[in-house]
């Protein structure tokens, strides 16, 4: 049965230490009313020793211990938890302040994963030495209970290790497991390290020396005012295996219907596997300071996978082996709260230390951009944290917030404009920006692979909608006056014959041809319908082998450009070549790919030859 519950046999040590911790806490509670239960030994502890030659591993505690009835009830009945029975007797503040760990009553039996025989020597505190009890079993359905003369109260568990489990008699292995699983339980876990020799009345006597292996206090359970920055940094480096200091952290305790403590960190550098969405991620999960899970990914969304830290709660549903987190509404509530906590931590960093936040953005900005698509409820909070390159700075550094952009918007401007390209230079030199530069309207320059995806889910910011300058009809709102709009309409009517001629030549290659007012220097550009998949997204889908929705670009011509003006009087053959070249150049300017590059070169060479 026990092999079916536990997937990792090293868990047995965690379970036995947790049981010992509960036994010590039970004594501490009962001794509040009867101090004599300590029997002169009030320093509660767990001691572990191993003997490889004898193939034994021994765990001792000086906790409450058991009498004969307790032994038969708790060790002789699977899934009966003495801790749960004890908890039922606690009320009010005692129950709230309890640090008891056990839940299911099966932890003790994990010993049989590594032992073919287990001996338990115990005596309940406050009973005479003659009330000791010895329990023995080979884990095959039977056990024996015998009286035992035992001077010390508490419990001693002797595991007779299986041949294939002798690794658990090695000191270094035991130390590692104690630090991994039980480092933060609130009492010392000691190991016998050396044996000192001394002579007493002519006889040599060995005296074991004990060393505390665990820290015996969880840093996150301490008040924030009692923890120094150096301690926070050291703890982060320990749990994250990172030699660098974190950028910031957030330490928080939640009380009420849902009670837990969290300590979240933002690393200063991105790990090598940051963009492997299926990679290892998540917080370290503890229950009552006992380590449960190394990468509990259920508590933060995927776009916050760079966050490191711990969460400690006793309100979670675990499976019997305490290795798997069950689906539970409490987990979803904690996830929502921890997500807001992480976003608030980043918002505070951005407000108080712009330089450090820029370091964060340089390392993790592309991952945070996944947020609006994954976390609709926090979309606006994420939007406040985003940073972009814009035409205001004309620099590749993404250091401008959407709030910065809105604060600089032109009078009468109703939208936040952006352009998406494969690189910064391609974005800043896009012909689509010509009218915006002329009008002094700022444009976001987007060149990360995820940017097209981001803008599709961002929606709006501060009441301002987003507009892709390469899609749909260009609307500059009240930035353009009525005279300009009327002049554009008249120009479009005047160029209608040229437009019809271009449509006839280009045919199915374009969805439409129209006069533009986006351009001031370039002869033409291509745009997409407002609901079409963007150029960058189409290229990504193509590279990934995904089917691309069929769509044709719209060719917009600049009637003021000499090349367009020269088209009007060109003979048919030359007109056909120039029209195709005009479209191909516009596609190339957007970073697109030509269906027939050789035809483009051939036409261009022909036109160049005619000019010689």
C-alpha cells in the first residue's frame, strides 16, 4: 500500500521528522497546563543517527510520546492521524497558533519504503518509566506490542534498512534530505557527527556529539521588520541557486478565510530556459514550514514564470502522500492574490527605481508581454508595466511607458498608434510613419516577435484604443482639419482613372488600390484590412508551418510623388512593369516576401536599361 502512495522514497525522512515535530508541539501545548510533563527536559528536539554496519537509521524525539493504547490506535491503524485527533481538541487561539503538520495518518508507514522492519520505543510524558511500550512490525499486516522500561519520554523509531536503501545510512545523504525537506520546521534536527573518547574510572567511554543540521526557523515566518536585506538576499540565493542579488522582493502574510505566507523575488537576470514555456518553473510550496513541492506552478500564471520564492499555507488540499497539490478553489484564490502581489511588486519597482525596473524589463519584458493574452482580468495592470521604443526617442531601448505616450498625445488625438516590424530599424523607417512624423504624432515602434500578438489582446489603455498604422483606413482624428480632409477627397477623385488602370494591371495581387495620405516621401505602401492578420504574425505563422489566413494587401499610392505622376502618361507595357515594381517595392518596404523575386529583378533591370 505504501509504495502506491509515495513516488519518491526519500520522502520517508520528511514524514518521520514531521511526525516528531508534531509530537514535540503536542507536548508544548499540554505543558502549558502542566509544566511537569517536560520532566526536566524542556529543550524540544529531533535526533537522527545511522549505523551503516548494522543497517539501522534511528530517529528520536522528546515529544509527547505514546502509551499502549496510543500505540495500538495510531500505529496499528492505517490512516488514523493522532495529530488530527489532537487538533480537534484545540480551540480558539490554540488551534490558530498550532504548528502541527500531520493530516492523513499514513506518514509513519512511509518508513517501510526503505525498511524491512521498524521498531518503535516510546513512553508518554508524565507516565512512569515502566509505562514504556515497544512496537515492532515488518510491514506485512502484523505487529507486536510489548512493555518496555524506558527512562526518557518521547519516541524512538529504529529503521532496519533494506539492502537497496543503505544510502540513507550515509551522513551526507541524510543532511541533504534534512536541509531539503525539513530545514524550516520550528525545532532543531540534530545529527550525531563524531564520537569523543574519554576515560572514566579506568574505562573508555564514548560520548556522541550532536550538531543541529537545519536552520530551525523559516525566514518567511518572521516579521518583515526583523529580517535584514542581507538575509532576504541570502535566502533568495539559496532557494534560486543564483549567485546574484534579486532586483526586489515582496514578503506578505495573509490572514482571514485564507491564510498563507508568501515571499516573492524578482531575479536580476533571465535564466537560460526562460522562453521554454514547458520548462521547470513555480514557487516552492511549504505546508507548516515542511517542504512539499519544488516547482508549484499552480500559484502564478505562465507570464510570471520568472518569479522565484516560497508560499507556505496549511489550507491546501494535498494528496495522501503530500506530494501532489489537489485541484481546489483555494489554490485559484491564492493564484489570483499572488499574481496581484507580483504585479504590485513590479509596479512599485517601476515607480521607485526606474533604473532597476529598466534592468528588469531588459531581462523579462518579452515574457511579461505574454500577460494580456493570458490574464484578461489583470490586463490593465500589465499594460502599465509595459515599455516600448517610440518615435519620441527614436532609440532601440524600450523605456517608454504607455502613460508616457498618453501624456504626450497631440491635442485632438484619440488613438495610440503603433507600427510592427521585424526589427527596430525596419519599424522606425517604415513609410507608414511619414505622415505621423510630419504631424508630430508619436508612434510605438514594435519589433519583438510577440508584439503583434500583444497588441491583438491589449485592447485599450486609459480609454484610448490602439491603431496599427499599417491596417485599415488611417484616421488621425481631430489632428487633421476639415480642409485637409476635403483636399484628400478631391485628390482621390482626380486620380480615379489612374487607380482603375492600376487595378486592371495588378488584378488579384491586391484587394484594392487607393490614394493615401500616409506618405510624404515614398511613392506607395501596402496596408491590410483592419481585421487581417498582421505582416509580422503572418511571417511567424509561416515559419511555424501553420496555415495562414488568405488575404491580399491594399496598395496605397502617393499622388505627389514623381514616380506616381510619371505613371499616368506611361505606355501600356512600361506602365505594367512600373505598376508591378511599385507594388513589389511596397511589399519589400514592409519586410514582406515576394512570390516571384526573379520577376521583380527582371522588370527592374528592364526599366533601368531603358533609362540608359
